């Protein structure tokens, strides 16, 4: 038996995840597997919040409809020609590939940041589900400007949902993923039905009527910033920056037979990040016309963005169920992934307990509506922090030989902390975050410059410091 077959058998016994070896040919999957996965994963709880938030940002019809077409296409291109291309060549997880370049100690810092951000995202999804569960209890829904819990019922519902989600996630990703696959068609159908009913409620009878829902745009709601065409394009491109240019989905596409499987991400972008976002925006457009919303606006306040009631008003309890499941199917795997990230930091603690830890942090975050109500800004920050690490992998893949640096330097030198990576990320993050704050620039606008600078600095610093290490006596 060859060494390759021995390693394959060991991986099978360990669960077949191939965390520290390339995925063998016998385990590769066709493009159909990725089509279904991305269509389901990106029609989720976040969509019920993001769609309405575009309306609160005062977008015009052209900005939203054409901007989303372009931005999502750029995201698909990023997955296809960067993530899938590199994943199929090396067939390694993001974490192991980073470890080979950065060293174990530096990757621990990345895992900690990743885990915390995952928890906050999961917390926002618990908030989404809570707006559906709270309907029968006549619960006061969080307002767009709310940051703190608004009552005892809210707290109890969030704690109950967070507990259930955490316990299910702690049972393992296999059950979580199977449940999500079964629920995804219900969620997609819910989005589609909500959009159709909302169009009828708005009295749309022609394309021009549909276009006029947004018209030429409006002033943003209190506490929101004005979104232009380029805000929509750049934000939708980088909504999943950590996954594509940040290389997180190397862990997914390492199972692909060919890089062309990366095109299947279009199913997620145009079902979830196009149809579902617009459908959710239509629900909010209906609500804005209601006397309740008009009262908020006349008082200079932003009306609530509560996905549960919005969907319930369109299609009844089926809509509330779709919201509950959408939040659940997003929060569950997110908590699981956060648990794995924490386990890399504290490896002596079992998967069960690190998942419970992640679920606890996510549930506490879910008590504060700000994470959901400010989801556009949070997702932009999430991508801005993590995406530059992907530039390290991309620039090494395409430019290592041309620039004369050693690939997988930490692994070959025995280093546990590659300072070239650390300083490349620190300088690029610090510079462009300062620029964003100082000149009030939308954070997604500086994600690509930060990513490019991080990659370039990594090559420059590696060229300088690798040479010194290699020639040292």
C-alpha cells in the first residue's frame, strides 16, 4: 500500500475532512454539489435584513437593480478565478495553507478574530429569528436605531433561540448541514412568495411601476448613510470578501474536480443576493406605506426593520417560519465554524464545549439589535479585517517565483510567526482604516486597496527578510 493510500485511510478514519492533507481524487465532487450548496447558503437570514437596509439607505432603482447585477458578478469572478483556481491546485483548507505560510502562532490570532466575528454574525441571525418567534407574543420589535435589548420578552426569546441553536450546533456539522439542505427550498420559496405578494400589495402592474418603487432614490433614514450606485456595487462585491478574495472558501472548493465549479457561486449570488435581497426590500416597501411606519417617519424616527413581521404581513405564518428557518440555518453553521476557530486557539477543550462557548457569545450578541440593524456596516468591517489575509495566499500563488521568495516559508524555515505577513496586514489594515475614519470613506471602498497593498507588502517584506534569514550564519 502506498503512503498516499495510507494517508487516505487515516483521513477516512478521522472523519474524511482532510484538514492537513490534500483532498484525494476519490473524494472530489462535481459542479452539481456546489450549485445546491451555494444556492442554499446565500438565501439565508442575512437577506431578510440586508434587503430592507438598502431601502433605508435611500437607493434608487438603477442603483439597486443594476448595481446588484454588477457587484454580484464581480463576486462570482473572484470565486471562479481566485478562490477556486487556487483551491483546486493545492486542495488544502484555508487554515492549513495559512499555517504553512504564516506559522502556527500567527494563524492562532487569525482564528481568534475569525471566531469572534463569526459569533457576532451568528448573533445577528439569532436576532432575525427572534423577530419571527416574537410575533405570537406581540413582542415589541427592535427599531433601526436600537442598540440595547428592548424588553424582557425579547431577552427570553433570544436566550431560548440561542440555547437551542448552540446545542444543535454542538452535535456536529453533519446534522447541521443536512437540516440546512432540507430547509433551504422552504426558505427560497418563502423569499419568492414574499416578493410576489409584496408586488401585488404595492399595486405593481408594469415594469415602470416596479421601477418606481425606488424611483430616483431618497434621503437615507435617520442614522443611515446614503447609498449610491457604487456603494451598492462595491458592497455587494465584498459582502463575502472573507470568503472569496479572503480565501475562506478554499476549504470548500478543494473538493471541486475543476476550477470551473467556481461559476456555481452564481446560484448563491443571483438567488440569494439578488432575488432575495430585492424581495426583502419589497416587503419593507409595503411596510413603509403603513400608518405605523409613517408615524415613525413623521416623528423623524427610522421605522423598525423586523424580518418576522414583514414576512408575516405578506404570507402569514409561512413567512414567519421562513424567517425563523433562515436565521437558524445561518446561525447554526456559523456558530459551528466559530467553535472550530476557537478550538484552534484552545485545542485542549473539546469540540462540544468550544461550540457551546461560541454559541454563548453569539447569543449574548443577539441580545443587542445593533448587530442586525447595522448589518451593512458590520459585514463591510468583517470583510475588511479578514480579506487581506487572502491576499497573502493569492500573491504567493501568482508572484512568488517571479519575485524570488520562498513559498510556504513558515513551514520550510520552521518559523511559527512570519513577520512579513504580520506587518503586511498591520500596515495595510491600519492605513486604510485610518483613511476610512479620517475622511469618512465607506469601508467597503477601501477593502480592495487594503487587499492589494497587503499582498504587495508581503512580497516586499518577504524578499527582504527571507534573504536575511537564509543567509544568516
